């Protein structure tokens, strides 16, 4: 405004006001109107056609922003006509583009395309990249309106390239938003989100609250479509804050309507009811405000008409005085005949004045009725606002109580869950402590076997490996779970011990899926070892023909790990037959404990653990070995 005061040139003043108004449209739209009126007043007083052309263009922009499209179109046409007369090609091209814009606002996309093509031809002729970018943007809006999204994307991206070249951040924000919107419609949701976020970052930088509100609404609806309702609620609440700051009741009503939907989708029906109630109240306010505005405009028209009638009345009075003067002159010259003529004229004028007075009283009566109706509407609107505030406060208190009750319930449930978890951990520890002594006892038997056979070197080697194994077992003694890498180290030591014990009667192979992060996940410790032990003792050791082999595979399966233990032993049927009268003819304690540990694990996981044992046979039914498949659920919380 300081620059405006120091500038005397009318066109320069209009240019300054143009920049001020454009900025206020997207930040404080209610303040923009005074600058538009000021620009129009300067232009009309100056009788400067260049200033007047710019003022009409500025007023057209303001009216288009306020959705008063017919009036906006008239201003652009007036400005365009002046530009054609003066040869102002750049402003003429801008007016043509803005006329096309109004057509897109009124969803007349065919006319918008034709008009924007004229603007493109003119902008290319004069080399105006800004108006080229605007025409490309209008092409995009029109094709999007026709549902031709691929064509719209091409034009939006051309426009974006030009805006980036010109470093016009406000327009790039709009284009990023439009591209995101089209990608959203096409189903490219991740790409759409990226463009929306770019648009929002620029709008935040420029503090364009109008742009921000549109972008936030789009992001909220995108998250809703992706099923991420909490994020949708967060962005819709930001939209509501902006709408309140801007006093934009239209936007506020729509945002509360969306918020109610998102709350309902998250089963927060209390909040959904509150949002819907506020939406209904604001929607009623918007309707009443529009009705009041319509009445005010009607009253203005009546007042304008009344002023016109007063002016006409004054003109009539002046005419009467003139006629009176002429009458007196005529009376002097014409005598009695003139007096009679004047008398007749006086009667006619009296009747005319009486008709004017009656018309004036009718207008005054209509204005009074309109004033009373408007006052009643204002009182009704105030009463409704008070009811909304009261109801909103009541609902907020009810919502707070409900939230407190839910929090208390959740807290109690959390305590129960934590207690059950501790019980489960204690039970798991008990089962694990049952298994470790069992494994140690078996290993000591192996050492005893070497000593009885007087094989000191193998006994020493065995004892060294056994001590390493015991050390690792003790290191993890207080842990219910263990990294697979550590568990595999213990399993390999165990396999090497058993190979020494049974004089290399079998070999083993470990096959680990690279997708498993064996260092950073946790599984129950020593869960696999009893199944491996069972395969060696009951499948491979009794094997008479050929060398035994055991393959242990680990595979990633969603939120679980599948462990497959496969041997080429004698099979379960033959093993049962051999051991029918053996001292080992009883169920393995280690396998029993492992099954129980898996069962305990199932109580604390969504994906359940399991054990499946399959007898491998050839086509003739002869045994080829045994396969054990163990599914271990992962706790990824």
C-alpha cells in the first residue's frame, strides 16, 4: 500500500492493486473486494482505457473466485474489447484464457477448449510463455471434464514445465494438485499422494490457505480410498481448521460431512454423529446466508430503483418550474385563454405528481417489508448459531466422557493382556527348562560311550565341542527366544557331536533362505533340536544300507518361518517295529516339550505354529525316509 501512495500513474496503481488483490484472493478473500473497488474507481475517474482494461480484468478474476460467473464473463469481455481496440495483445490473450476458465467453471468444456485454442495461437504468436502455460492448464481441465485423463495429464505436465521454467510457485502448486487428482482417478494412488504432498509443501510455503484447503481435502479423500481412515481424519481436521480461519462455511460443511464418514468407518459412531450434526447445522447456516444475500440484493435493487425515481421526480420538478415560468409568460401574453390552458396543464401535472407519490409509497412499503424479513432471518440465524454452539458443547462433553470410559476399558484390557503374557512366558520358561536337561543328559551319554571304548582322542574332541555347546546353552538359559543364527550354531555343534558319536554314519546339510534375517529376528530356543535328534536316533542310526543324510531347510513364509527336516532313514513304520521291545519304546520327551512350546506360542500369535510329519515312500510303497515340517510364527510387534 505504501507503493500505491507514492505512485501517481493510474496504470501503475492498477498494477499494484492487481498484485495485492491476487495475493488476498488466496489468503484473505474477504479483504480483496475493497482493492478491486479501489482499482475500478481509479480507472473510471482517470478515463484511461489501459487502466480500465486492467481493472475489468481484475474485477473479472475476483468475481470468478466468488463463483459469480456471468458477471465475471461480462468483465472479461469488456476488457478484451478495449484490448482489441488498443492492440494490448498480452492482456487480450489473458482475457481469452480467463473466458475459457469461466467455461470450465460452468462445465462447458467444449467451448472452453475452443476458446483456449484461440488463446494458445495468440500466445505462441507473441511468445507469451505464461499464457501458453495457462492455455495448457485449461486444456487439461477440459479433457479431465470429458473423462480423457491421459490427455489431461499430458497438458497438465506441459503447463507444469512452463510454470517451473517461469518459477511461478503459486501455479505449480495448483498443477501438482491437478496431476495428483488425475492420477488418483486413474488408480495410481502412491504417485497421486506424492504430487499432493508437493502441492501442499508449496502452498504452505506461500501461505495460500485456499490452495491448502483444496489439497488437504484431496489428501484426506485419497487416504479414505486407501482404507487409512486415521490419516484421512487427520487431514480433514486440518481442512476444518483452515475453513474456520477463512470463515469459509461452504468448505467447512463439506469437511465435517467427510469427517463424519471417516469416523463412522473407524467405528467411532459418537464422533461421526457429532460431525454429522455440525455439518447439518452449518449447511443450514450456509443456506440461510445465501437466502439473506438474495434478499439483500433484492433490497439493493429496490433502493436503486427508488433513487432513480427520486432523480426522475427532481427532473419533473425542474420541468414543472420551467413550465410554470412559461405559463406565467403565456398568461401575460394570452390573457384568459392562456389562464384556462395553464389551469388544464396544472390539473394534468397534479395527477402525474399524485401517481408518482403513490408509486413511491409502494416502493417504500416493499423496502420496509424486505427489511423486516431480513431482520427476522438474522434473528433466526443467530438463534440457530446459539443452538449449534450449545449442542456442539453438549456433544463434546459426552464425547469426552465416552473417550474416558474407552480409555479406562482399554487400560484394564491391557493389564489383563500383560498379565496373560507374563503367565505364558512363565509357562514357556518351564517347558524350555524341561528340555535343556534332557539334551544335556543325551550328550553326556555320548561322552560316556567314548570313554568306555577307551577312545581318548575322540572323547577329548567330543568333550571340547560339548563344552562349547554347554557354554552357549548357559548364555541363552534365561531367554525364551533366540536369534536363528545362535540357534543354528548350537544345532551344528549338536550334529557334529552326534556324527562323532555314531562314527560318521550320516552327514547333514543346512539350507537357509536368504530372505530370512537370521540375526535380527527371534524364534523359540532349541525348538528344532529334538526333531533332529529323533531323525538321527530312529531314522538314520538303524539304517543298514548306504550312508544316512539329514537335510534341514529354513524358508520364509509370510509372518512365519517353515523349518523342514528331511532324512533318508528307515521310516517310522520300520522304526516302531525295531523298537517294539526296546527300552526307548516311549514318546520322545524333547518332541513332546517342543510341541507344547508351539502350542503355548499359538496363544500369543495371530498366525499359529504347527508340526506335520510325513512318511516318504516310493511308488511301490517302500520307505524312503521321513519329513518333519515345523511352522514357527514370528512375533513382529
